[in-house]
C-alpha cells in the first residue's frame, strides 16, 4: 500500500532507444521542484507507476523539464500525454523477519 502525498505527472516526452544506442535503459527526468516534493535525489532508483504497470527507473533531475511533467526513456507501459506517479523506492521493505512465523 502506498501512503503520503504523491502528485501525478504528465509524460511530456517519451524516448525509445535502439540496441546500438550508447545511452539506454529506464530513465525518468523531473524538474528539481518536483523531485523535492517527492524527497528524491539525482541518480536515485525510483518506481514509475503508469496506467498499465509500474517499473523501476533511474531519476535525473533536470531544469529543462517543465514542472508537472516528466520525460521518460525506455519505460514500458507508458506513452506521451499519459499520467504517471514517480515514487521513492523503499529498500527496507520486506527485510524484516517478523512475517516468517
């Protein structure tokens, strides 16, 4: 279950790479103010929740992206003009032994 304030973002641009491209892989670019709202830092691993699925991606904080928008690269299940959420990945989840009975 997800908690807290998680404002939606619109995908303003989607970049799809090919196998020969130098820079590849899931990446999301956010405006610095949007990253601060979500307590995210540049280079951090984040969840990107789209309308059909969610995926992990690397975050890049970029002033050229408009506030309220996101630029996505190689993230399956999203397309331009769709609404997504970008959420901090919780590395501590599932590490307790209290549920092992």
